[in-house]
C-alpha cells in the first residue's frame, strides 16, 4: 500500500517549492521520478527543503501578467493533477463536461456577485484575444460603418483602441492627454461629444501611465452608451455596472492569468454586429452559447474563478478597494515625501491605485535602483519601454508587505544617494 | 525551521491527489490551511491517502480539451508555485521577462524540430481564439474581397471554415462529403479547382466525423497555396510543411490545454491583410512581434512547450505516428471484428487515427455502453451531439492501455448483449 512514505519520495522528486538554495533538488531532469512502489521507505529522509512560503516568494511588481493570490496558486497546484477526484487535470476536461460546466457557471455567478451585475440586463462573456481584440469587437458590435463614436484618450491603450476603431466606423478623438504626456483626465463638462455618437469610449486605468478615472463621464447623446476598457483596474473596486454599455478586461492584471478576456455587455446592444464581423468577434454568438461557442480558455477561466472566490472571501470589492487605497497611499506618500528624489508625474487626483509610475530626479540612478530592488526580491519595476522610469504595479494580489518593503527600500536607496 | 513536518501538514490540507474514497481530505473549504509554523508536528499523522497514480487516473476519451501526457501534468504541478526557482508561478510572469522569453522561444524551436519547419520560409505564431478565429484570419490575410478560394469540405469543421470565409472573399465549395454523412475524402484528380483560386482549404482531420486526409491535394493554380486546419491531428505524425501555405491548429487535442492556437504560415504570404482586418487577426502584426504583440496565453504556451519536449523525448513524430497507428489499429480491428455489433461508418482508407466514431447495431444500447464504460473509468465516449453514437478520441497522450481497456470492455459488453 502506498503510504506517506511514497508521498515523501514523490515530493523529493517533485518538490512543491524547490528552494534555489538547495541545488540538489532543483534540476528536475536529473531526478527521474521512480515509481512510488519501487521506493524503499527506509531510503527516504526528510528533505532539507524549506516550504516556508514567504522566503521563496518574491514580490512581483509586473504590470501583467502579474502577481496572483498565493492561496489561489497553492490551490491550483494541489488540484492540478486530479481535479477534485475527477481523475483528470482541469486542463484535460471537456468544456462541455459537468466539471467545467460547474467551473464556468460559478465563475460567472461569483463575478456577478462581486460587481453586482444585473442578471437580466447584462451578459458576461469569457473570451479570448485580450483587450486588443475588443478594440475591434466594440465598434463591430455597436455601430455601422458610417456611425460616429467618441474616444477620450488618456494613455497608450486608449490610443490603440481609438486607432483600431477607425477601421470600422467614424471614430472621433474628442480629447487626448498626449501633449501632457498622459498625466491627466479631462473635466467631463468640457468634453465636446458628438451628438450622434453611438458610444463614448474610455480606458478606465492606463497601465503604462498610471492615470485612473475616479468617476465616469455620461454620453451626451441619451441613446449612446459608455464603453470602458477596465483591464488594469477590473475588480479592484466596486463599479456601478449600470452606467456602462460595455466593460471589457483582459484578466492578467487583477483576476487571472493571461488568455481570457471578460466582457460585460448590456443585452440590448447584442445582435447588431456588422456583416464583416468574424464569428469570434460577434457578441451574439458568445452570448447565445454562454461563452461555449467554441472551446474557451478553460484553465484561465478556472483560475479567474478561484480569484473571484478569494475576492468574495476577502469581503468583496469594497474591502478590496480599502486595501488598494492603503497600499497606493503608502507608496504615493513615499514619493511625494522624498523632497523630489522620486517624482510621480501624474496629477494627484487621478493617480492610479494599480500602476504607480515614477522617476528619479537623478535619472541616471534609475537603472541602479531597479537592479538593487531586484536583488532584494522586488522585481519587474522597470517602467514601460515607451516611457522609461520606474513603475510599481500593485494590483489586488500584491501584499501590503510588498509595498512596505518597496517603500523601505526607496528610503534606504535615497539615503545612500544623497 | 520548516521541516518535513510542515510539508506533511501542508499536504494534509492540500493533497496532491485527493482520493475520492477519503472524504475527510476532499472538501477543501472545510480545511482552511493553517500557517505551517502554527502546526504542531506531533498532531500530524501519515495521511491514509494513496498517491498511486495509475489508480486515480481515468482514461479520458474526450475530443478536446483532451488527455495530456501524465509526465507533463506532474511537471507542471511540481513547478506551478515557484517556476524553476524564480519565486513566481509561470502564471504570474511578465510575457516580456527572461523566463517566459525562454519558454516561448524553446516551444517554437522544439516545434520546428518536431515538424522540421524551415526557419527561413515559415513563421510560427502562438495566437488566441481557436481554429474558429483562423476561419476568418485565413481569407483576411490571404486574399482580397473579390478573390476566389476553394474549399473541400469533409466534415463539420471544414463547413464552418467555408461559411466564415464567405464573409471575406468569394469562397467556392468544390467538394462536400455531406450527402455521404462525411465519411469520405474525394479523389484529388476529380476535384474541379478554380483556376484563379488563391488557396485550397482542407480540414486535415475532422474531429466529429473521424475522417482524415492520408495525403494532400495540390492546388491546380501554381500561385495558390494549400491551407489546412490540423487542429485534431497536429503533431500526431510527420507532415511535410513545405506543401502548405498555412497550417493552423487549436492546441487542445494533441499539444496542450485550450487557449492557444498555433499558426504556421509561409512568410511570403504575410503582410497583405485586408484593410478591415483587426490587428489581432493580422499575421504580420504577430510575426513582426514574435507572438508578443499583446499579452499571449502564457500558461497554455508553457504547457505546449512541455508537450513538445515530451514528443521529442519519445523520438519525434515518426515514433508518435507508430504508436498512434498501433492504437487506432487495435480499436478499428475490434470494431470490424465484431460481426456488425459495432460499426464504423467511415471509409476504411481515410479513417482517422485520432477520432474513432462508431455506432452499435442495436442503437438503443449506446447509452448503456457509454454509462458502463464511464463506471469502469473510461469517460467522454459519447459521440458529438450533432451525430450521436460513440466516439473514442485517442490522441497522442492516450496510453495504449486505455485503448486496450476499451477494446476489452467492448468485447465484454458484446458478450453480455448477444
């Protein structure tokens, strides 16, 4: 009979958390797994490997794919081989089988709870292709080629969305923050919206520039809808979904791994796609099939579901927002209190709770700053290649301890470079 | 210091392979994970859980997502929490970081080795959206709206591809197996190709109907190219890539989980997309960015990479084909040797090595057959809802033992129903 003995021997060959300090456990190839039944119990020794999680895990400030809740990763790991007694990995399951059916339904239902999405009025779709695919899908589904639509562009992602829309309708750029290097959000009163525009498009949080809408404009045309790319602040705070016609978000910031895009679309907007719309970009196809028209990205949806459970267990998005506000506050305070050693260019009232870009007054020190931080276990702090500087992405799953460690490092770095 | 003791206690809460027979270990929610440091060693008992792999694992005959190599799942599980000492999960890593860069480059390079893809002449793209997205991308990239293209339709997937292409060019149906219920492949000599067709499209293996091309037609227009949807027989046997302009395949049959689509495209065909092509459907965008234009489905690509390694370790696709031929042979022999108790409707010369559809002469027994097989650990044998009957998908990763068990069950079932 297999006992703990074989469990031990299995884990010696498949360490859950190989410590980089113990090279003998690391090179997986050098330890072909023996059949558990052939391993003698007496040969097994307690492995000298620490599974202390905090020691192994680094703080990952990447803008996306980004850090995920540790509990979600551990749960996914524990059930990756045999999903809840099914005898299969979640990766191997038919998307039309009962197990995955339960996964996707629960993910949708939990997301509806988190964001209080009205069941009757909105469809929730789990799609592929990232927000970039939605840059085309939105105009293709919401308007005819001759229709006018309005774009407020507060950063690079909004700009990409605007440019893609020009292929499919008459897209107007009604405001751009480009001349201010995307550090502002316009006042809504001053926006010159087109009276016939079918929708008004915003990017709720610009990942590269760290500019975030704190409230939302209303389309002046009463038949128009507000559309938001929420990729990088999705589920970071409560949102009144009823103000939007379409919300879309790539998962790989706050809610999952890359490979799944969530679209929340008001049902009356579905069913009018342009004739040149490929089936995969047609909201009606996916809404009618409950996101199962073709094979969905099952594993990514499963992980999103675990994250939604985790967010609900935390008390929902109001609690999540509190944590995010606290974390961002500590970091912005450190920047603003540095006597100009660190500078955040973004207007204070619209600073992102998710992506905190900053520069060093002595810009030649930035490379050193990023390198030394990495040595201390804080990685991916380099600003986007288009803007340079430093960027700390502190999504939901970044622990407070990560931000505190970064701030302590910033203070120490400043002290060492007077 | 953390020792095996905390490892044991951790695993008690996060069993790698929870046995359905031990309910106390199953309901994850009822066992909130205590911090390892708070667990007393003396409280930990060896868990009465078998990790014997073969006992827990069922045989999954699903058409896709489908069974994966067991070694790949175990490896993915072992390194899911801390990818090779990086302190992060592969799910959390920036797609522009050095770790993922190595993953995607090795995946591409291993796939090129497996299929002997000429480096200079073909691009390999890792995309999203499934083959269904390629149904649109192929015409959008390969022809103008007025161009003629030819489709040979040998099953449901080819038919979907043909219908989608009609949106974007003049798609001609030059042969259809529909009247024969998709049980045949035409003789190539008799095909009436359009002399100006830009490409000739086939579906190399029809997943639903079990019809597989054993060799390939040549476009009669010497400037035209052959395009193949190889989703369900990709990497199941060697293929002379140089015969094709485009090969595309959803990963979720032979090479990975759902969520990534591989496109192999001749480089001179890239760069002529129709103006209405969304950026995400434009091969040039992805080829110029080495599949990193936007965030790719990183985890799915990582798993494909592990599968490619596994296929190379098996000796490459010639060896893989040998195994597949053997497995399919055993199953078709059992069907053909059943004196009509089991019937495969597909013409013998074009029977798929991957998807084996069959019916029972006494069709009222099919439900019972599928149910009893499931009880014996062989699941997902139900035929596609559009055709009914039974279907055994026996992709690369289905062990010979799975086919042997199925055949033994078939014989026993027949004996019990004279």
